[in-house]
C-alpha cells in the first residue's frame, strides 16, 4: 500500500501537487493558530496580525486545492490565477498594517527560545521547499501550479520578516538602531515582492484570457 502511494507520488503530478498543497495548508493553519496563541499569551500585536495573515493565506491555498483538476478548462484556471493575484494584493494590506504598528512604532517583545526555534524551523522549511518547488516547476506552464509556488514564496518571505524581528527582540541587546535600519528595509523589500508578484499574476492571467478571446473571434 505504501509502495503504491510512493509510486503514484512520483508518477502523478496532479496527485503530488495536491498532496504537497494539502500538507502546506495544514502547516499553514497550525502556524496561524500558534501565532495567535502566542499573541494572546504575550499581548504581541505582530503575531496577532501575522496569525490573521496566515489564516488568509490558508483560504487562498484551499481555493487552489479545489482547482487542481486535470479536466479544468484553461479559462477557469486563468480566472483563478487572476482572483488569487487580487486576493494577495488585498492581504498585503495586513502586512502593511504590521509594518506600521511594529516597525515605525518601534514596538517589540522578547520571546521564549522555543518560540524563536519554532519560527526558525517553519521559516527555513517553507523557504527551502518554496525554492525547490519553484525551480522544479519553473518550465511548466500550468497556471494553478504557478499560483501555488507564488504563494509559497510569499509565505516564506513574510516568515523571514517575522523571524528577523523576533530574533532581534529576543537575542539582541541595545539593537534599537540596528532594528530601525534592517526592519524597514526588509519590510519594504517584502511588500514590493508581494505587490510585484500579485501584479504579475493578474497581468499574466489577463493577457492569456485576452489571447483566448482573440482566438475565438
């Protein structure tokens, strides 16, 4: 039974992507709950905003999970890609709120080492998987797969921002000046990356939908 599942994972791209997306969705939800719990225990606004952000990402992943079907028409997949791009643009407002509250107000809370280790484990795991997945499927023209990888990269980039802030607050002493330099720059870079990725998805979807309409005419 186990051998049959492993064989299907290797041979069936749709099954493999859906399985990985299901796992990432589960970890995403668990991470969101963890951040929410820490935010309530320590009155940490950063983690509260991030818990909402990852909950919203879970919704996006859930929608994509429903769209990974071989029989789905290209037009439907392109519309999903466009909606996904618009959704990512909207939830970038959550990241902007995070930046306003916690970077420019110079607000930070020291955390337990276990919290930092958990954040680091999640961040480096998601970043590694996102990079590997993006490289592996870079030549594929499947729009839903592209959405999955874009969301994975965005999730990992925001995790880096959260981890950086947490480590500076927990392990650094007298790091206010360093924090005032690194966090704004990193925050701007992450926000620009999210906006650029979202706009790219929307433009790609609109362009291909236009091509389909022109072909029919």
